[in-house]
C-alpha cells in the first residue's frame, strides 16, 4: 500500500557528494516501492559550525537577524545538490527553502518556533510526481525575515511537515542505527531499542540523548506522528518512536542518558516571596532561552539561592540577563559551569 513518508537527513548523511548520492539511492528505493516522499535536509557535514565560526570572527555576539540569514545558507546548498542528484536519476526532485513554502515562525531569532506550515504547494507537487526537497532548520517570521530553529532544528522541520501533510511516518536518518539503551560510544554493550514511547524519548532527549531534538519529539507527541530513527549508512529497521499504547511490552528501564552541554547559574540571597521564580526566569524565557534543571534553596533569613541550568551556548546571554534581574531583586548573581 502506498504511503506518504517525510524523510529527514542530518548533516553527516549528506556531508559530501558521495553521501548525497547514497541518500538519493535511499529515496529512489522508497519511490520504487510505490511511496510518495518529501525530503528535509540539514546542512552538509560541519557547514553550520563553520558558518558560526565565521560569524563570531566578525563579532563574538553577532546580530541575530544577520546570524540567521547566514546560517540558513547551509541548507540551501544541501537541497540544491540533492535535487540535482534526484534529477540525474530521472526523479523529479525540486528544491525549496522553508520560507518559499511558507513555514512561518515567531521572531525569536536563532531559537524560533514554528507557528504554521502551508503545505498547499507541497501537496500539489506530490500530486504531480515531484519530490520536494526542503531546507530544514529554518522558516520566516511575520515580517518575512529568515529565522532558524536552533541546533537540531531540522528534526522539528521534518516532524512539522509530516504533521501538516498528514504523512504516515516521519523518518529521521542519522549516523547511528537508532535509539540505544545508552550511548554506545560510552558503553559498548548498549542495545538498540526496537520501540520507544514518546514519553520515554522526551525524557531521554531532555536528559542529554542527542539522537532527536527535544522539540521535535514534543511536536510529534502532541500530534501523534510516529518517528522512525534510522541510519543512512546501513540497512536497519531503526527505532520507532510512538504512543505507548501501541507498544505491547514495556521494560522497567528503557535507557540511560547524560548531559555534558549545560551551564549552571545561581542568583544568591533573593527574597523568598511568591512570584520570585517568575521574575527570575521570565526574562530568560523572553530571550528565547530554554531552562532545564531548577533548584531553589531556602535560607534562614527569608532569602533563597535560586539555581538553574541552560545550554552552554546560551550561557553568556543568560548571565547578562541574570545580572540585570539580580540588581532589581537585591540578590547576587553567581556563575557556574
């Protein structure tokens, strides 16, 4: 039976022309099996990291509008080359940027969230036998500026398109065989999981498992869109992430993960009164920074030490905001790692 499948390929999967050709073979095989396919791509290899380095050579704290405009170019290279590879095979591939297709986001540059996906053009192309090849990681805001979704954002693009298209499955290809019980680079006896629930995957992603972006799993869970995590380097069934009720047997412990990319910040001696947490974390949230672990200690003098963690990439920005907040609350900001 014919299916509509959204296939997202990460940077290692399309790192060079040879890898692009290999991924085109995967798509061609899926089409030959009678399925319709939409493709979402990340930038090639370390291209995004190289663009970030270039930006920070100019300015360590670059303007985020221009930062997004720069970073979005990586995926444009990927989709154009991939469409060429499909056309060479006689497949009607056509590349599109996310903003050509109307993937609308808010205006939180470098951490934008998808608000709406217009799939009318994609649906028309699929009906004509065309394979849309779409830039992941990006969209446009209400004034037409390019935005990016944060690292790993191509996963979210893939899931959002799959939901909007009412696809049968969103397949996310990486350089690993699927979701393991723990990091196989750390523990060589880690086992590949055949199935994992949305809830379990959310927990693993939030605690450091990098195979799927947390926001992509949240989006898939909200709309019940099955995600299959696969390797683009070998033939494997991968791991299916789905509703728990569809998984017959549940282990007590599904997996173990760890975090090595977070920074800790502490504001000391703030008044222990209702609403103080909102006053501290509100400006952090307004800046588009996600907060993970939160710890609040009560002192003997009706003050509290308030600690939270953010991704290391957001540390400098979060520290500057916290210093401003500290002045207004009468506390003392403290650094962490």
